[in-house]
């Protein structure tokens, strides 16, 4: 039987848990219609517990908890620097990148970007739900929108950066060890400009290709996210 998972920003070290989050209470009581004695799991980015419902009240639910062994997220830290695309496509990118294990998602405004705004609160809600569903223990970070030059500066903290470019043939995925960080840059549907490509190379980025086919931004973002997060 499926056990539903919820992220909560609470200490999970105690046996008894008093939950007062109205959204989760509504989900448990009115959507899932769970009863006393049934179980859910809670995770907080560090621990996960199996929680049995002991009482259902109007504005709180009481649980008894026991820690369970967790499937740790990969040690490699992958940040996705993705050019902003229209709302539904970027929301899909956030959902799927969260499922495959991306550590951080940075929306980027490049020279050929058309869409220039996003609802960050909604994106964080989407990444939270995707993390709950996929079984990962941490939530991805969703950055404020950056200009291309700001993203280049931000990426200097990574151990390695990969600049995806359809004009080259090199498809070899570089190896990176656990605990190290890598940035992946995915361009807009109009492609990177020569100036952006030159700036990336000037800053030591590796130019790579995903193959002969030219992908849409959202396809390239998820293919690259999976390949690098699970290499």
C-alpha cells in the first residue's frame, strides 16, 4: 500500500508529532480521507519518519513516529541554469528536474529569452510536491531570476560548468566526484548568441552537446539534468 509523503520544516527526532499545518491537514483529512491508525511519512531534508495517526482534530493531527532508513540523495551537487521559457513549460522543467535530483534551479534571462517573469512561489510548491512524490529527502532550491552575466558569476562557485551548445559534437559526460558541484547551462529556443558562448568559454566552461537532434529547451533541460545528476 502506498504511503503518502509530506515535507515539513520541523524536528523529527521526537516520538510524538503535533501537526498544525492547515494544507497538510486538509490533504490528509479531506483529500486522502485517512483514518486513525493509518500512516504517512514526513521528511525534513535530513530525516524521514513513518507517522501513525493517533487523533484527528479540527485544526491539528497527532502522530506517533519512528525513524525509517532513508535513500540518500546523490552526493554530487547539480545546478541547472535554464533560460526562462513560458510558464507551463518552465513549471514542467522544475517538476521533472526535482524528480531526477537537481540540487538548485536558476532561471536565466539570456539575450534571446522571450518570457522574463515567473511565479517563484508556485515553482517552489511544484518542486516540493515533486520531491514528495519522487522519494528524495531534500528539496531543490529555486533561485531568483538572473541575467546571463549574473548566472556566469554565480556559477564560478561550481567545481565545473557545462555549456550546452548544439553547434559542437562533443557528447562526453565529464566525471565529477561525490560532494562536488557542477552547473549545467541550457539556452533558450533561439539558442545562445555568439557573445554568450564566448563569455562562457572565457570563464572556463566546457562546451558539450546532447547529440545530433536539436531539442526544445524543456527537453534539453531534463535530458541534461538526468544525465549529469545520475552520471
